[in-house]
C-alpha cells in the first residue's frame, strides 16, 4: 500500500516537472538544439559573440542611467 502511494506521488511530481512547462514548439526547439552539438571552435566563437553583445548592452544601459551630460 505504501509503495503504491509513493509511486503515485512520484508520478504526480514528474507531471509537474520543468519538461511539462514547455509548449510543443519549445520542446521541438530544445530537441533540435540538443541534436546539433557545436564543435569546440564554434562554441568558443559563440561565447565570444555573446560576451561582446553583453558588453554592448551593459554599456548602453549604463549610458541610459548616466543621462545627458
């Protein structure tokens, strides 16, 4: 009896897990992204690009808060 309750509880938890929060389209995108493993060189280039985009965004936000001189 205890085992049955535990299994039902585990099933209920799994139904509310993060994988159930995504729409069908989002799950397809995740599956495609996982299928396409980037090479080390591509990964490094994308990290550098992401870092530069972050730096540009941070600079723009800082200028907004600084205001006109």
